[in-house]
């Protein structure tokens, strides 16, 4: 029973210590931590951690080496410094953004595909290649491609048909040469 009574008295004394420290030094501690962090919420966390450390080490408050407020302010500064160092040692977190897809681990397949398509386009006649470039790479409609190339829309449709057929044959193995074929 005496041990229980002793623990209750110790807990009451600890609570009184933290309450007294906060009442006497809380405002100054919060102002100092806010200046150091630039963030009120972070400063409140620093004050709370400072008071927890004071509760864990009450002997430091009465050791006769300087003032209690000086000790508390030093502890707060050290906590802020530790947090800054901890953030600096970790890589910066980047929030996911739907507009920026995650980086692919191995993009070799897409590079090979691009090379194969470019080689296949080189095998086409310049007229057929120009039509595909206008329609598929520049995103133009048949009418816009016809205006850009200076040919009738029907010619753009015909050339795109034969150019795509030649590309399909190239990729499936039946190489159809369109050099010299006009459409």
C-alpha cells in the first residue's frame, strides 16, 4: 500500500513540475520555437517534446548550472536542429501526381520499338512518310495534312492507306517496297 501511495505522490509531483514549467516558461518557449521553425504547429510539437525531456530529467533543472529557462531553450533548439538534420538526411518525399506518371524501370522495349518504327518509316517513299508524319506525329486531320502538304485530301487518304499497309507488311514479314510508288 505504501508503494502505491508513493507512486501516486511521484506522479502528482511530476504533473505539478510539468504544469509549473509550462505556466512559467511555455509562452517564451513557444515563441522561441516558432521563430526557429517558422511553423506554429511544429513549434507546439517542439515545446511538448521539450517538456517531456524536462519531465524525464528533472535533475537537470536543479543542478545549479544556469537557469531553468536557459536549459529549456537549449533543449528546444537542439530538438529543432535534430529535426532539420533528420529531414536533410532522408530523401525528399514526392507526392504522386496523376499528371506525371511514375518512371518506368526499364524503357529498353520502348526504345527498341521506336528504332524499329523509325527504320520502317525510312523504307517508305518520302510522299508516304510525309503523310504519316503529318497525320500521326503532328496530329493533323486529313484536311489539315492535305493543306500542309499541298495535295488533295483524297491523295492524303490514299497515301496513308498504302503507307500503313506497307508498314504492316514490314512488321509481319512481307516487305512491300513503296519507293517510287506514287499515290
